[in-house]
């Protein structure tokens, strides 16, 4: 067994990733490093997070249920703040609710928002507009006008059309914003095509090779409708290799040095381990690699970043109830739960892998091969394909998937009109509901017939 004090393995070399576990590794207990920081077992082997028994949380709040370790979230925010000397924004697209926005702000982070909805939730949480960084490849005039008139901290400009909109709004009386120009460095990275954002063929940013980045910088720098304060890049998500970030910095280095602006944002995208055998750099290791590369390139601007997944992913688990076990002899064992692609679309979108375990016996061996599926009318509604489970798995069991704190709840939907799950934060033996479960009345609220 293991406890909250168990040492979590770290990489010797930042950026390396291992995906070839020993043949029997998947049948072993779920790896400790995939669980939240405060995870421990009680006397009967049941999982506790934040001092709360997960099976008890399932009884109290129902399933499906997102459970977040508040101490884990705060620790990763603090690590990011320290790694980047306080100049860091939380990428809220990974996971956002009022409680999360408030937590990140309390820990000293500004918040990266990409839509009027994310902006509105952060503001409702009490985050000042000056502590928000407004992203997005197609910001509307309404969104920009709201942000500018509130005094938003930064606008990351993504297109010439956006420059037009900002100039028109300022001419109409809106305050001139501080802006960064998002540059597309045009490099290939080792990640999925769907989450690679710095490649030559991308909807994001001003292409460097085509000369658009220089033209955008020149226009913003010469415009009286905005204050150009820096440059921004983001090469993609779930990137394990620090070398990819160094390549992007090397490509952009001459531009950053040449303009001599005060700020340089390297975006986010740091990968996290999801399954047995994967490892990734810590936020601290990642930041050290970026700083080293910037120093070598003579970049003197204040370097900041926008981590999201690496803050929230491992802080959360999703808890389900097993409703059906279907054995198809010689083919597969399907274990159907009361959630599915509505609460975690990553497997169907990206083929993402996850682990499975029973919170009632988290340190148990998992020799049984199962495929965890949801309740949607969709053959692709698979959460974990050929995963691992204990031999005594049965209908009615509470089953969980770890490392679901990022891009599960935030990307969720109401497909088949299934109600979206609640979110609970746990800390020091206390569980607090921060997002309630949806109701049928919620579904009907916007359906005006």
C-alpha cells in the first residue's frame, strides 16, 4: 500500500517520456503518482483525498462526480508562481468555475481567458479585470469592448482583423489596451495534430515565416490605440519534450531580441502523465529549461507562462457507478458506468488513455482487462479501452479514473440530454460543492419551445 507521504518518482532528465511499462505493470495497483497529492488509504484500503473517503463522497453527492484536491491545486499554483517569479497566468480552459478562478487568483496567478464566458466567470469570482489575459483567435467586438472598458490586463492579439476592431473601439471611446502579439513560430511538435497550435498550418497567431508577425508588431507598435508590451507564443498542448519549447524559442529569438519588448509569454502546453509508464517534467523543470533557453538566446524580456493542464489535471478524479458488466467471451468485457463522453470527451476526440481503479480498494492488483464505457447511444463512447480492474469488480461498485481534472468538466456536453456532473473540492476532511449537478429544469431553461 501507499500513503500521502509516499515519494513520487521524478524524471532525471526533464522532457523525457516513457511509454513502455513492464508487461505486468498495467495489472498492478494504480500508480501513486497519478493520484492527487493528498491521496492516502484508510485502515480498510479505501481511498481518501483531502481527508475525505471517496466512496462516501459518491454516496453524498451521487455519481458521476468530479473530485478535486484543493491542496494539490494550490500547490501547483504556488509552484508555477515560484518557477516564473510571479509572472504566470492560469489557462482557465483546462478547468474553470468560480471556485477555481478564486483559488488561482488567491495564489497570485493572473488568469488566461479565451471567451466572454470564461471572462465572465472569472469576473464573477471576484478576479479584477486587470488580472485577466484575454485570448482567442476570433474575439468579437462585444467581447473586446467589454474587456477594454473594464480595464483588462492584457489582450493577446491574434489577427489583423482584431487590430482593426481594437482601433475602432478605442476611436469610439474605449480605453487603449496593453497588447501582446501572438506569433506562430511554424514548428512541428511531438503531440496530436488536434492540439498542435504552433505549426505552419494553424488558425492561431501571426505566422513568423510569412512576415505577418513583423507586420503585426510594427502596426501595433505604431498605433495610438494600444500599447505594445510583448510577444506571445503557444506551440500546442500535452507536449512532453522541453526540446520542443527550446526549438520554438530559438525560432522566435531574433524577433524578440530585435523588438526589445518588456514581456515574452511562452504559453502553456506542458504534458502530464495519464497512464502507467508515462512521466513528464515538473512545472519547475519546465520553467528552468525555458529560462535556460532564453538566457542562451539573449532574450532579456520578463518571461511568463500560462500553465493549465499541469495545474489541474492530476488534482482531479472522476467517480462513476458501475451499472452493467457485459462479458463477450473471447472478445471483450464491457463495464458500463453512469457517465461517459459527456464528462470526458478526450478519449473519443484524441484517443487519450486513462487508468481505472476501485476507490474501495485502491491499492489492489488489477488483473482483469476491462473496457470502461458510458451510457450514450454511441459506439465510440469509450472512456478506457483495455484498461485494468480487480477480479472482484461488480455491478454497483464505485469506479474512478484519475488525472481527469483538466479538459473533462470544461469540455463536457449534454449529449443525449444527460445531466452534467457536480464538482466537489476536498480539503482537510471537508467536502464543498462548487458546481452543482444539472437538473432537467436546467436543460429546459434555454429551450423556449
